[in-house]
C-alpha cells in the first residue's frame, strides 16, 4: 500500500502477510468516527471471500438480514429535495457477492 492507505490501515500489510501464511484470525476495522448513520458496503472482491466462508452460510445469513433488497437508490440534496433515482445495477452473478443497498 502507499499514501493514504498506509496511514488509514497501518496494520494491513502485516494482516495480509499473516493471511498468506495461512492465518485464520478474524479482521476487525475500528474507526473513531463511526456513528449510527454509518453503513458498511461490501462489493465483489471482498464478497467472494465472504461467500466462501462456511460453504456460503455466512453470506446467506447476511443476505437474510435484508441487505440487497433495493433495486434503485434515490438521490436527494442536503435539504431533502429529490434529485434523481439511480438503478442499483446488479445482475444474478453479483447478487450473492455484494452486501450493500440496505
């Protein structure tokens, strides 16, 4: 990693090296600024890893919480005024490796 990534995730290179050596410890990310309005979206690269956990059971449990239920996102200005609707482009291949849109 370089630049911003090194500052934001200084332990990432060590975590990655441990995983490559066969490590199996969970990885948690803690940021000092999270609050109840923050969300976590996981897209295909990381989603493929989640899909592989416990034969797909972990990913299925996440999907059962209701994530991935939207098909479009409404965009609003800061004052709440509606701007447009954007299709949440997802095909059947991506559906089970994207954990977002909840």
